[in-house]
């Protein structure tokens, strides 16, 4: 009983830290938007309701993840894409991961990878169009993920200043050492054609 109480207490503290990070992030973004002379967007924080399913973790550039969460940020950046998030699910085959991206230039297009094992996940590439990074649910009726790691939450939502927000995020990534070509115009159909030649 005492252990359960301690677990619930720790969960409550995690939620408070999460929302504090959201507030700090909002303040940073507000400063950046004002610096760019843009109206401040409304950012809706992701809810922390159920710790057993769909637990969100914020992983902005320079922000450390909890030690039990594998950090795939550097290996999942791709030319022409910004990593939005990834999630972990428990399937019949075991743990499976999905990555979500948005194009880094031009029209904002959202993509997701296939479900992959932890060994294959660092090589994940977009497989299909997707808006699932909004809620972590890829298809209706699918099991909710064990957790979601949000690497760029401000880019997951519809926003009239999406292109400016992307450039701010890309600047952060570059400051943190990313060498990805963010000016590359990524188009899934073109990439699939290049890969198969058909």
C-alpha cells in the first residue's frame, strides 16, 4: 500500500514538472515570436491523464529525456524532415516503435514510419502520410502507445505561422549540432520512386 502511494506521489510530481516545462517552453517561444515580430500562437499542452497509456515526454533540443527512455532524436532526423515525435507500443511481436515527421521546407506534409523493433528503429524512414503525431494513435481502434516522446510539439498543430515556427525549430537543431539538410524538398512519392525505380 505504501509503495502504491509513493508511485502515485511520483506520478503527480512528474505531471507538475511536465507542465512546468510546457510553461517554460511557451515563454521561450513567446520571446522568439516577439523577436521575429510574429503574433504569438496559441499552444495547447498535451494532457497528462493516464500514466499507464499514452504518457507524453517533452524532448525539445537540449532537453534531456528520463534515463529509461531511449533517445532517438539525433538518429531520426532526416534530410528535408523535422522529427516530430516517436512512440512505443507493446504488440504481439514485442516492443514496436513508430516515428513521425513533418517536412522542413515548403508545404507542411506529415509522415510516419512503419512499426519497427528497437534494433531497426534508428533506420526508420517515412512510410505513409500521417497526422497521428497529434495524439499518438495511428489507426482507429489501435492500442494506445505506452508512451510518446514529443520532439517538436509546436509543429504538430495547425498554425498559420507554421513555416516561421519550423525555421525557429531548425535553428535550435542546428545549434545543437544537427547536420541534416533542412532545405531538401522531401516528397514521399518521389522518395519511394527513387527507392524502387517504379
